[in-house]
C-alpha cells in the first residue's frame, strides 16, 4: 500500500475543482472507542490549523462533523504515517 505523510493530507484535502468546489476524498479514522470507521465522498468544511481538528461534510449530512487530525489512518487508499 502506498503511504502519505500526515502533513501532506491537508494540502490534498484543500484541493478544489475547476468550479471552485472542494474535491471529495475517502479516509479511515480511529474513533475514541478504538474502532475504525471508513468514510467516502467526504468534503472539507474547515480546518483549524492552530487546533487539532478538521471539520468535514459527510454524504447525506447537513452539519459538518469534527475529526481529530492525528486519528486519520488512511487517505484516498494511502496509509498515513507521522
């Protein structure tokens, strides 16, 4: 499996298409209870650079969900590393 450094994820998440819309992506995430959740077609809502969270819109949701940046395990099929 290909790998991606965790610091590189943020520049890819912020990419936009020709019309100025954020490009969707998939990722897996380590939840607080230790389970791993997989998401597809997520879109950036906002990033808190000085904090430790990122807000993402998930398909079918009307409010963004907050994720801890350090808990991303994979991004677009690539394993993350520190």
